[in-house]
């Protein structure tokens, strides 16, 4: 019989947990930034900050592995607040038309105290909250919808945008989700993979785009990797996109160079961008 100590996945999780218990957040965590592109102007309009962990013991650990464990052991708030402060500091140097998107954990929004802490960090940063979008993932919202709603309202009052991240991947009640005061939705890359040849994905994105338009929510499509996917999205009238096709997440010191070039991988200008 296989005991937990022989299960490689459980062993890995336990190693991550141990390493997180003694992590030096400031030293081991960093941020990378992925551009969000407006297909109408072909310009970068924002960067999404993404957390990276380079563990002294384990090397690079991807967010999908460390975030759930950081949430479980109660480290996530400390991590989010530290990284948010850092992201705001970096973004303060950007041109004023460039926004920042930052991922919060639902745990950050499930307590009034933590939400207030986040509000204070934003206020103390001197970064215009209207240039900030906070992203919250769909999958976990329903666990404490009332508290999350409270936090979203609080962030909106401050002037921030609030984006529903990974839309379509959870099993949330649609009406309950859309009753929250989101200002944007982000369509998960699961629906974008092969959208040019998969009629089901195409129809799903088509209806999500229509839904966002009806709800007057801005819509951002994540995970565009190929020219064919991009063209399918353009034909659906999508405006805002992110993905490896344009740029991988980059280190903050590369941002100025990227904005100067701002060539959008050349290919976008050839595509028939709808205006
Ligand atoms: O949950 P969220 O959608 O914020 O996750 C973003 C993650 O997806 C980041 O870790 C980022 O590196 C990754 N990512 C960004 N663009 C692409 C892409 O085009 N393809 C794939 N496979 N991953 C991407
Ligand atoms: Mn995100």
C-alpha cells in the first residue's frame, strides 16, 4: 500500500510547506510583469504583476504550487501585502497612462481587517488608485461571498478597478458572481487554447464577450499564444489581450525598453484589428 510518505506529490507539498514556514519573503519573492495590450491602438495599456518564488532550498516554485499552500498555512496575506507595496513602488515610475494589475487571493478579501490593510497600502503608496486593478480569482470567491463583496465595494470606493480573474473556470453561480461589483472580467486561457480550431471554445468566448458587453464590464482575454488564436479573438471583437504571443512576463527593469519599442511583436499591426 502506498502511504502518504511515498506519494511524490504529497512529499513535494510538504517540502513547499516547510520551506514557506521559514521563508524570507523579501529575499526570495519577486515580481514579473506581463503587458496587457489594447488591440485597437496596438499599445500596452497595463502590466499584470505576477509573483515568483525562488526558494533557497527548492529553487523556482511556480505560483500554482505555492499559492494554495501559502493560503492554507496563513502566509498569503503577508505575501500579498508585501508584493502589493513592491508592485506599487515599481509602477510609480511608469508613464501615467499605464495601469497596474495585481492579483489578490480570496483570503485577502475574506476579512475586513486585511482589506483595510490593502486599502492603507494603496493610499500610502501615492499611486493613483484609478490606475490600479485588483484581480480576484473566480474559483474561490463563493466560499465567503458576503465578505468578498464587502471588500470589493471597499476597493471600488477607493477608485480601483476590480477584475474577476480566470472567469469561466469555476463552478460559481453566474448570477451571484455578476452581482458583485466587478469592473472587469478576465477570460481564462483555458478557453483560448486552440480557439481558432475548436468551435466549443470559440462559442464560449463569444458568449463571454457578449456577456461582458451587456454587463458593461471591460473584458481581457488571457493566454494568447498564437497568431491564429489572436485572429479568432479579433473576429470576436476582443480589445484587451495578454499572452506569450505578445510577451512573457518580464522583469521590471525591462519595462521601459518594452514601452519604448512598443512594437507589439510586429504581427498585430498586420492583423485586421477592428476599430
Ligand atoms: O491566474 P492568472 O491568470 O493570473 O495566472 C497567470 C499565469 O499565467 C502567470 O503565471 C503567467 O506566467 C502565465 N501566463 C501568462 N500568459 C500566458 C500564456 O500565454 N500561456 C500560458 N501557458 N501561460 C501564461
Ligand atoms: Mn491574473
